[in-house]
């Protein structure tokens, strides 16, 4: 009871005395806007090409999956902020003043995305191969024909989505070398991760940005087809969302076993 009361007393404020950029809700706001923008951008491209399950409203905006997912997301983030203290009393803004600081910022963002992809690979793999965990991920693969489009980025169970958010929050608290991650690096991280996740699910061949470089983004739709048994290639079922080195290593291990 005492703990519950202390949580209520320490609920984060919606005020922004130090500016919006330093408010606790700036990060989730950036992620929310990014999802709304990228999901609808790629959905628009799908509808232009007749590749969506809803091709009639070419100029429409899909609010339903965004509202449902982001409502749960904001409640979860708010509760997390109420219980878990920030990684430091003051977070650096991270705006670079020279080439060295710009390089550090780029390294912060890159290592954060790589670490997120590394950690969630094992969770994603478990949600496909561990029997009592499979139900968590079932909703994300609920289309019987394995088809997937941009809006399906947000189609998952509460636990599934919460795990993704939790991993993303954890990797953004500190860098791999132990320093507090800057606010600007967190902002850029959120935009890129949301963009990559959305592009990995879209049925539209364009915009072809991250798929051009990263096999996990490029092959994720095939992962959905394989999961439904449409293409029976379960030995090399890609589970890494962005990159491919862990899947390639796992494939080599399976070949050795076989």
C-alpha cells in the first residue's frame, strides 16, 4: 500500500519547465508521431499500387491500429516512468558542436539500434520456437495467407508490443560504454527504428530505403510467409528484424547439426 501511494505521489508531471525537448514525454511523442507518419506513408504507397486490403481510400488515414497500439504504449510508458527513475538526474542534450561530437552521436545511434536488434532477436526467436511463448506472437501472424502490409507493424498482442517497447527503452538509457545516452540520440533512434519496422512490413516496393541495405528489413515479409507455411523453409526462418548476422550464424549451426 505504501509503495502504491509513493508511486501515485511521484507520478511524472506533464509540465515542461525546461522545454518540450527535455520533457519526459518527448521520446514517446516522437515515437508516436513517427508511427503515425511512416505507417500512413507506406500505406498510401500500398493503396496507390493496389497492394493493400483497403485500396479504396487512397487519401485516407488509418487511425484505428495507431490509436489502439499507442494508447497501450502511452499507458505503459507512463507507468514505467512512475516506477523506474531516469538513468541520471540530468540527461545531456547531445547537440554536436564539432566533428568529433557528431561522430559520437552517430555511434550512439548506431550502437543503440544494433543492440535493440540483437536483444529482440532472441525474444522473437523464442516467440516462434518455444511452445508456451508462441501464443504471445500469434496475433502478429494472424493473417492466414501470410500477407502483411504497413499497418500490420502495429498488429500484435499487448505482451508482444510491450516487450518491444521495453527493449527499446532499456537500450536507450545508457550507451555501451556506460555513459547516459543523449536526448538527441534517443530521438534519432526512435525515428529510425520506427521507420525500419514499418518498411519491413510494407507491401509497397517503394520507398525502398532500409531494404536496400539490410537483409532483416528486406526479408521480413518472407518471414511472415514462412511462418504460415506458404514457403516451407523453416530451417532458415529469419527472426532478426533489421540485420542478418545472427540468422546467418544460426543457419550455419543448423547445417552443422543436419
